[in-house]
C-alpha cells in the first residue's frame, strides 16, 4: 500500500506501509496554531472521498453523518436540498452554494440579489442552469435546482449560511454518470464459436451482462473492472456457439437506468 501526500515545500510525500497495519498521516500548520475551534477535512483525492472531517470538535458519527449522496442520470434535473433546522426566515440574509472539490461558485443569494451581470462571480459551468425556491425562503429553504446535469457537475457541494446567528453549513455529494451505450465487438470467431466482448463505463458502477435474443443471461467470463477517477470501466467477454442477436446490457439501479447494444453473430447451418 502506498499513500501520497502533498506539502507546500516538499511536493508529494510518500508513505509506504504493509497492508493491514496502522498508519499515521502527518499534517501540521506552520506556524503552529490551535485548531480546536476551527474546521479541517481530510479527503482522498482519488475518488473524491471524505475521510475525516473536524468541525470545532464534531466528527462523523450517527448524529453527524457524512454528506448525503444524490445520484442522477446525466441530462436530468436535480434538487440539492438545504434547509435550516429552525426553519427561520432567510429572505433577508445570505446563503452560498459552492463545490468543495474544485471551488466552483454555484449559487449566491444575498438579500434578494443573485448572481447576474450586475453581480458577477458565478462559475461559467453553472450559468443559466441553477435556480432556487423564492417562495420557500421564509421557511428556511435554501435548496437549489441544477438543470440538465452534466458529468462535470459530480462532486461535493457546500451550502453555507455565513451571517445567521449561528453560521451553518450542509454538504451534498452529487453523482452524475449514466452509463453510455456499451461498445460490443467480436474478438475471435471460428466455425464453431465466437468470442464477444462488451465494454461500458459509468458511475455508479453498472451491472453488466450478456443476453441472447430471448433475454436469457449468458455465461460469461469474470468482468474486468477498472476505476479511473470517479468512473468504473467494465469489460466482459462471452463465448457463443449459435446464430443469434446478442445483447450487452448495462444497468444502474440507483436511478433505474438501463442501456444496451446488440450484435448479430451468424454461424453457417446453426
């Protein structure tokens, strides 16, 4: 196992440990500072996973769970929820939405003003695609809608109220990643059999299988799965021995998304 850490002066620090052992990841402020009344977060950059948050003494627990995860199909609209527990009126205050992983500015509400030509600052990626619920501000609802979601929208979002009596913040993890249409190919063919291959990727990881024209699941080799950043790349092969239309089917149950590709395999006399 290898763990890489970046520091301002040393570049990437490498820590090597044996699998199954404990490891300490060092992190200090310089000059030294008391952190008990501040916030810091450890994140695993590969996969954008939050590992350990510290918020003025609070840690992840049953009472303070990690970010809520919302999974949507690419191209759909999504509501990111954010409401004050007190349901107090937020019409005459501020709230801000940002993406924590890349710092993009998503949405600003400031005493009725929003991002606009007169109040610039919104990241280009979100211009014209984000709105809020003005009629529900008096109930403390700062939720937003992102329309026509893109894969680049995936990430962790922070909803922050900086100027209420007790500043509050909420985190949402958005996953946008419907699987594309599978790519199918014939790797090898003889008079008696044909080796078919299907490749597909998406996030969350799709379940992939081969089917015949009647919808029966076919025996197949063990899928090869590779994770690159936030996406899973799956390859699955099967061997067939008769003429038929064969279908590679990818399913993501998280948002009821199924997509497939078909190939016809002919055998003489079969």
